[in-house]
């Protein structure tokens, strides 16, 4: 399930919720319990899997790099 971030319009607290895209639930702020939340746009993170060594030693994660 994807994680969505919401910002409370009342207190500004940002909270993450796991939800199905096809079945969003009505959430409330964890801090002030207000139901007035705004869904935030988030960036996509790629290449941060465990076991990836491309950042640590400069090698390609597949073991062969066409640019070397």
C-alpha cells in the first residue's frame, strides 16, 4: 500500500498514512484531531534499496557498467 502525507490545515502537523489509492479513508490529525487535512505531493525516491552499492564504491548495482 502506498504512503500518503497529509498536512493539517488547523495546526500544520504533517502525518503519513498507509492507504489504498482506490479506497482512501477519512483521516484525522494525530495532534489536534481535526479532520481538515490536505494531501501533500511527495517526490519519488529511487535507487535506495538495501544491497545497492553504487553510492559506496562507484560500481554499478548489476556488476557491469556500460560506461566504464
